[in-house]
C-alpha cells in the first residue's frame, strides 16, 4: 500500500507539472490509474453533484427521476459525469477479464 501511495503521488506530481504525455499508462497498474481518477474527481473545485441533495439522489428510484437530476448539472460537471460514465461502460465491456460487471462498477462508484 505504501509503495502504491508513493507511485500515485509520483504520477500525480508529473501530471501537475504538465508531463501527462510523458507517462506510459500501459505500464501503470490499473488500481493506480483508478486511484488517480478518483483523486482528480475529489480535488475538483466544484464536485459533479454539488448542489444536489443526498436526499434527492436517494429518492431517485426510476430512470426518469435519475435523468431529471442529471439534467440539473451544468458544464463542466456534466461533461465530467459523462466522461466517467463512458469510462465505466468501456471497463464493463471487458468484465469477463477484469470482473468489473455493472454490479461491481456500481459498488465502486457508490
């Protein structure tokens, strides 16, 4: 865990220093990449669901209710949301290899 934390910090520092394109992400463990994505979302000055009450989210029991919540999100947060959803769909495509089916993805995102 300590080794992984050190690697995450090292890569984050490279990204923060503008060296994103110098990083070979094919050589980086998927868990580290996932942590970096999670960290990026946590550090956003305005979170994707800022302004939406937890109660409102918990009461959304239908797709229509969820869509109405999503439609209240403005740019750039909505683009961040759609990017994450696209990433999840891409990951789920390979669930036979990575074991990340839609149920496992929902647990990770929750």
